[in-house]
């Protein structure tokens, strides 16, 4: 089950986490429903979801570090 959190960002609508699979879901509001990143810890997800700038955190700490499925 994916637990979604709505975030304040110009380019990211919401983020979700599947604790069973350690997957991070990022809804960019584009054609695809969301991007999925594997092997993301629960701690990393909550740190991302509560970042002061979710978009900046995504570009500097999620995209370059985790594998997109």
C-alpha cells in the first residue's frame, strides 16, 4: 500500500512510500502518474517529504542517489 503525502511544490504534487517494497513514489503531475525510486529508506522518505524545499531536495538528494524503476 502506498501512503501518500501532499507537498507544497511547484512541480511535485505529492509523494508516497511503499514500506513493504521500500519504494518512493513522486507525482510530478505529468503524463505518467508518478516516478518510482527503489531501495529508499523510510527515514529518507520522511526527510524528503518534510524538506523545506521538496523540489530542491528531490533534485539534489533523490534523483542522483536512488535508482528509478
